[in-house]
C-alpha cells in the first residue's frame, strides 16, 4: 500500500514539515536529557543549554515535554484517607469511610483501587474540585434511606505521618509522628434532584 502524499510542491512541503517536526522533537528530547558535567561548561554545553531554554515553551505548548513522574512519582510522607459524615433529614449521622488499602485483602484492593484513587489522590485537592458535586450526588444516592434522605455530606481528610524506618527514629520523631491531622475540606448540601 503506497502512502498518499500530495504530488509536486505541496508534497515536498509536507515532507519538509514532517522532517522538521521529527528533528525538532529529537533535538528537544536530547537537549532536555543532556547531563551537565561539573567541569567547566564547554561550547557544546552552552549551545544545548540555550537550545533547551528556547525550546521549553514550544515543547510544553506542543505536549512534547518529558516527565518521569509516571515512573518515579514523588513519594508521600503521610498516609491519607477520607471520611464522609452523612447527615440525614431526621438528624441522624452516618460515618462513611472511603476505601483504605491497609484494611483490605488483595481482592478487595483490586476491586476498590479506582475508588481509592478518586477519593484519596484526586478529590481533596484544588486541582480536582470539579469532581466533588457529581461524586457527592453519587454518595447521596448510595446512602439514601426511604423516608429519611441525606441532606448534607461533610468530607474530612485524615492525614497520618509515615514513621521513619525502625531503629532510625528519635524520641522526638516518635512523638511528632503521633499527631493525626483532620481537616474538613468540602460540604455538600443535597438538592431535591440529587435524590
């Protein structure tokens, strides 16, 4: 099967654009991964440094930036989980604990991973506020009772610092690691259409 490149000048421009794009991609990738040595900067190091600085804007604009966070994410220094307090019309309260991996067996972890990812890794943080109303409507419907509907959901983020490895912690470290932080980050009032 032959490729369908336009004939004449248009085809030549297409090929030139594709070649320029490929060369630019590899130039940006190589320059961003270039390792500067502690020795005095050579002319090549300076050229690559200026090329990296100039191409950073274009790379980010085109989505060509390289990021290793998928393979080596920032390691957390605390365990985080969510609690939801459901308030019913009668005044009764229900404490709903969202999935915690340390309390589940292997099959439960596999089944609840996406829910944990949504509520622990995304939901509490400002970048993902658009997820809060639809998830709240889901929880209102999931916790509804006939004749006593939920009227409010209050979300709490609980954070426990991860203790240092055994044998390396001082007494002050152990006392500091006993402090659990609890913060209310979102309250959702139920609407009639949520039920």
